[in-house]
C-alpha cells in the first residue's frame, strides 16, 4: 500500500479533476494512502521541509505544484518518485503533468474563425509555459488563415499573483482594439479579468468582443458576467495517467519517466462567445436561427425562410462569408453539439439523437464516423479510457 503526498491547489476545478483521476487509479490498483499537503507548506517550509515530513511519514511518492523550485533535486536524491504539475516552465529532471497547449490555442482559433471573425486578440502571460504555448497555437492558426493577432502579455512576479491585474491598462488596450473582435485568454481566470474590464469600460460582450477562456472551470465561467465560454480539458484522465506513471516509477525507479499530456476536448459555448461576426444582416440572422434550432431536425429551407432572399442568393452570400454552404455549416454544428452531449452526458446515441430532434440515430452515427473516424461509442470509450 503506497503512501502518497499531494501538494495541489484543491480549490481549482482543474486540480479537482486531476484528483478524481488519481483517486480512480488508486481504487483500481491500490488502495493508496494520501495526505493532502496545503500549498502554503511550499511557501513556508520549502522543499527541505516537505522532504523532511515525507521522510518522517515514509512517503512512497509525490504529485504536486513545485513551481520550478531548483531544490527539487533534494527529493530526487532522497529516492522519492515525484511528478510536477507544471507552472512557469517544465522540469527536465522529473516528469510533468503538462498539456497540449498549442492544440488548445489552435482549437480556440478554429472556433472563432468558424464564427466569421476577422479581428483577433490574445491575453496572457509572457513567462508561463502554458500561456506562451496557447498563445503560439492561437497565433499560428490565425496567421495561417491570413489574419493577425493583437497581444497583451504581462509578467507576473510571483505564482500567487495570478489573480492580480490592472483594469486601467487592460481597459485602455481593450478600447484600442478593432471591433468586433475575438479574444482568447490563456485561462478562465484571465478570461474573467477581461469580462470585468469590459464591463468597467463599457465594451459589450459578445457584440463588440467575444471572450474565450481555457480549463472550463464552471465556478469561474458562471461567475463571469456574462458567463464565459471555455476550452475544456481532459484533466481527469491526466490525473489517472499521472497515478499510473507514479506507480511505474515506484516499481521501476525514479529515472524511468515521461511527461503526462492533458488534451483539450471541446469548446463549451456560453454567452461570452454566442455571436457570429459578420456585417451582413441576412447571414447574421441565418446563423442565429441555425444555432437556436440546431437541437431540432433543421433543414436549409427553414433557414432560407428567415430572410428575404432566394435560396440561391442566400447560399451564395453564405459561402462568401462563411466559406462553405449552409447545409455543411448545419452538418458541422450538429456533429459539434452531438459530440458535446456524448462527452457531457450518459445518454445513449439513440437518446442523444432524439434529444436533437433526429429520428434516425444510425444516420447521425454514420455522419459522426465520417468526421471523427470512429463511431460514437468508440469515441466516448476513448475519451473515458483511464477515468
């Protein structure tokens, strides 16, 4: 029976999801004994104090936030397997619970591009790896599409200052940006900073500025005004995989390791991005109708009835603005909504199809396979693997 120290921020939704995954692995392969060490120990007693307690307790391993403390080598020298939840940068001498941050940034960019935006911005930190790489992934995809990104990336003196920002400087930057604009923040905390600053400076969300965060921390996203859209991450699987790696290191030696990569899953849309950037009123009306009725068995003819244009004229405009036909937009959005229900609920494929107004579950399953490369049940099982 292993004795494991957890030095994790138990208030964060991301960390709670990691803990769920760790607990799941422990139930299946343990049981393990855990002690939840508060983060202030790192600030008060340092690595030396943590190691002293670990040796007295007889700890077999640790998973925690060590904020790139160079003294981590003392734990390695003591022979205790340790895995770090990365922060400012990744460790080289121990494994990290890190993320596919470029992929998350690219997912945010694709989401905004599909909404027809032409102006883009990113808000984050210069000196934190997950912010830098999400920024790079976002910019790479936006640049490839032929647009530029406006940046506001500030420095942070201490990890405890993630909450801190200056509304005045951010507000001036936000007011200077071209409108309408799609802004991706490096995480949900920073996304909420943007929504707060927009309220202070009279910038309308989402009409003038659509705002997207990362991590899908529901408390923060719902606390935001308006509620914040966010890129979800499979942190629970990350926790499970981290526990599996720690088990491996305890059995095979502390130098036999690899990094744990937490993957983004999908964008969860809330009010902060519930808009479609176009100056064409007929296209905006069509898009609004499609999104409001995607949970019905929607057809192109119903969309055409919403505007004073012929089907041919609307199709031509839609392709010019959105890049593909109306039916294809409906198709893609339906698969996106289907995927979200598949991952967020326990409903069967048949039940999800009925919930979306579709009588033929086999047809939606076939369409899903064409897009995702596997059937819905296989996709759900892959997502849940390790949880």
